[in-house]
C-alpha cells in the first residue's frame, strides 16, 4: 500500500477517498497543529511517501532528496509557490496545484468589504463601541451615510477566477461592471461586464477592485498617476497583493481626500506593525489577509487534488498539472 502524507488542511471525506484509492494516509503539520513542519522534519517524514500534499510547508529540493519514491506533490495553493517545481520535474515527480480554490471565498469577502466600506459599517460599529450613540451631539444618521450600489460602476483590474466571481455577485446589486484585463477577449468576458482600457476603469468607476497577481507587469501598476485618474468619490478595494499598489501614493491619496476610501486585506509588510501609519486613517477599512479564510476552501482544494489524482492514476493528464513535461519522461 502506498503512503500519503498530508500536511495541508484537508477535507475528512477526501481522506476517506484517498484510503479507498489504496493510500495509507498520515496527517501532520500545518493542517493539524497550525504550525508548519520544518524542512528537516518534513525531509525525515517523506522517506517512504508516494504522495505529498502541502499547503504551508515547503517542498524544497532538500525535502525531495529525502523522498526516493515520491510520485506526486499536490499544493493546496493557487500556485505551487511552496514547491521546488524544477527539482520535482528533474526527479519526474508530478506537481499539482489548486488554482481558483478560494475564488468564491475571496469574491464573497470583496463584496463584504465593498459594502462595509461604502456604508461605513466598520466605522459606525467602532464608534458605537468606543464613543456611544451620538456623534458630536448629533444622531449618527448624518455621519455614517454612504452610496447605494444600484447604478454604480465597479471597475475590475484583472478578471481571473476571483474577479469573475466578484462580477457575478455585484450584478445582483444592479451595478455596471468595467473590466481591464489585457489577457482576455470580449468573448471570454461575455456578459460579466465590458472589457475596456485601464484608463476608463480608473476614470469611470465608483469602486475599483484589484484582482491581479504580482508580476513584473503588475508590480506598482497603481501609482500616483493612476490614482489621480480615479474619482475623488471612488473607493479602492485590494484583496489581491499589496505590491501592485504604490503604498506612499495610496496613503497620500487617502489622507488628502483625493480618494474617498479604501479597503485593504493585503499589506506591504505582514503582519501589519502595531505602529503602522495605516491605523491613523479613518477612511480605510483594514483586515488581516482574510479573503481566503472560509471554511470551504479546504473542501475545494481537497476535491481538486483528488479529481486530478484519479485522472493521473487512470493514465490521463490532470486538469491542474503544473509540469506536464514529466508525463513525457
């Protein structure tokens, strides 16, 4: 019987499926204790493992060197950033990833941020707890108002798995959706929104939401010049990566009311330091990188991994195979 070591969070039903497929399953590490195994410990544990499933643990070249019979590494991540793919490929080890595993989770969260930010839900709740009902002797009605969403425009910068789900959700609010994504065609976008230029997204949107990975093209793509094109009454939402935005430029725009507000779930330094200047801005909603923190994400990536593993064992090419060249070796 082959052995499988799972250090990711994993759906118990998927563990049962693995057992039915002939694997003796061991659960350890991050998924069980919330503490990642060290490289040295993981290298010791994979000596007789055929399948390794990781989420936070690092499947480095050192770990792979300690795994003479390892056949498959599955990363419970959208991209296998915690796997040395080159070393695995050289060894003929199949690498699987789980892109889109948290698309629904992040899209739900982005909708929540948009509502909480525009309608001042977080600010009002914080004031009620800390200061009481009245605001400078007046009823809160006058101080925590915000726009309705019907008829407003959402601008998406990037329309991959998360962006697409966000667009689908805001249609229920009666919002118009503009999309900037140079890798998509109008046919691929379909009725999700209108594909257009970055400039139109910036100038026409009431809410601008970022959904791009960090690449050489996207790093710092939203800077002072771009922010100056956004409506002063507009809001920025970032559940992607902080590096796509120039931090100083965004802070300046928000502190001078050149931008109405922002919701940030990702930061240039994480954890966010206790003395961060971001805490000084009242028009910014801050959350500690929670976009993908739904109870269902582990169910999604577990199912993706199991489906691809079954395809592989049946002699097919998995849908989320990272290194297809290994199948030709």
